[in-house]
């Protein structure tokens, strides 16, 4: 691969990969290291990938594997699939709530979602991979992706509502004084 | 298809519309057009997902991350974390160093390059100028090799073929490609030449290390994996051997 092509590859994908890494690692240095490690692996092994259409999924898969490898924990992944399905739907308040929050708050809420659900959920919100590609990247059936997306969304909504609730507890001092008066 | 089935399928529909042509989603979309209740659910789902996606897009990577990836250096900033390139080279070094140093009784003769076309060629080439190569991968390799902590008897941290394609300096010896990367280390300028073992079968046997001095330049010729390497520098021979 030429250096120009490599630079182009980095420019196209590093921001999305970083956001995915940040949702996994929950801190900037580790997320940055994961992204760098992913591109390093690409530089050393990626040339073997003949199908250009699979590059994006390959990068996300590799980053996720590196994350798991670094953390050496994946045993929890299957047991949580037995959780009951979530029934509650998105409300208009949920939509309004997100619009009012800043990106950092949304990220914190996303990072509070159980990892098993957070991984496909982040990939879904990044919009880079289809649910089929997410299934391939995580090596899980499509049905499991849908199920985890559904549960992940419910957890995220709960986390966002909780953030909103915490925010509502902060009352400006001047208002409190006037209320007491 | 029931509404529950449609919801299941549509829950994976990305709000940017990239899945519109996905055959398995098409039916769910049709169903949503026919059923107002499902349509309302879908609209809220999409609005919520689009809103989250937009917030996530606002999160920018650290400004130095891109350049760090291209340069192969670390952005951790605390000095403790090493470049991933360096880490990988370090792992490989452990294996190759055993092979290289296992032959510590390296041979030196009056003409240490006698019978070794590659070493003779490398020393002649190292005297020539200009040297220097460009390209992202070359820069990455150069950065990795310059790391004082790394044993250069490790594999060059780039696939040979990939490096050939990357715009690095390649010299021709009897129709064979020999890669050259220049780097600075221990205060000296060092030229690293790499060639496929099978293209120079008579030069050096696997695990062998040759070194010597000729025409004012020291060289160390060693093997690792499917490649053989020659380090050429004006630096003392001990310095070069210390890099292995």
C-alpha cells in the first residue's frame, strides 16, 4: 500500500475508530493507543486483505479485538444474552432530552451502558457499519445484534434520563433564595 | 410480518439512510408506511438515534492523534506508553535476538565482505549519496528503528512487500530488490539494508552474524525470519552490535 493510500485510509477512518475506542476504553490515552494499534496492525497485515469493501469492518473488528486482548476479559459476553427483552419504546421526551444535552454528557451516558450492549450500540450510532457488518465484526448472529441494540438503547435512555434528572437537581443559588423568600 | 417483527428489523436501521436498499429492511420499511402506530414508533426511534449519532460526531479525536498515527509515535504524553510500532518490534526482538546473539562468536576476516555480495554492495551504496526516502510507512519504520530500546535483530515492523510499495528507497542488486532505510540512533547515522534470504542464498546462513570494517564503514550482517539485514555505519562496531 502506498503512503498516500495509507494516509487516506487514516483520514477516512481514524475519527470514527477513535469514537468507538473511546466508548470502549472510556479514556483518551487508551482510546488513542487502540486506534494507533489498529492502524499498526493494518500496516503490518492489512495488505493481505484483498476486498477493499471490507476494510472498514476489518478496522473496527481489529480495534475491538485489541481492546478485548488488552483487557483479557470476554467470558461475560454470552451470559448476558439471557436477559429478558426490553419493552419500553422511545418517547418524545427521550428525543427532546438528547437534543438538550451536550456531546460529553451523551458520551458519559453511553459509556455507562453495559459493555456487551455498548459495543454494538456504539457501532450502530457511528453509522459506519450495517447491522450485518456489526454481526460479522463482533462474530455474533444478526439476531443477537438486534437484541443487544434493543437492550442497549433502553439502557442508554435510562442513563440519559438519569443524567437529565441529575441536571435538574442543580438549582441556581439566586432562584433558591427567591424561593425561600 | 407483524409489527414486533418489523420493530426488530428496523431497530438496526441506521438514521443516515444507508440501509434503505438492504433487502431485509425493505419489508420493515413497507410495513412502517402502512401502519401509523409503527410509523410513529419508527419516527421516534430514528429521531432519537439521529440525535445520539449527531452528538457522537461532535466528539473530536485529540488533535495530535492523526499525526501520531502517521508518524508511528505515541500520543499518551506521559512518556510511559510506547508506540504500538515499538511494542511489536519489541516482542519480535525477543525471538530474533536469541538467534542473533546465539552466534555471538561472529566471524571477522581480513576482508569481511569477501564472498558476500550483499554486504559489499551495502557498504558501497552507503558511501554513495543521496540517501533518504519518503513515505508514511518508511517514516514509521524509521521511527521504530531509532528507538534506543529496540533490538534491531527483530523483524522490520512492516511487511517487506508493503514496504517495497510504500515509496521507500529500493536499490537493485543483480535484479533483486534491496530495501534501505536510514535512521539516526546512538548519535550515529545508520543504514539498514534488507533483502530476502532466498534471493541471496549463498550470502549468509540462517542465524549467522557477520561483521567487520571496510572502507571506513562498519557493518553487521544478520538474519531474522525470511530476511537478512545489513547495518552499515561509521559508528563503532560495538555500537552496531549493541543495536541487535
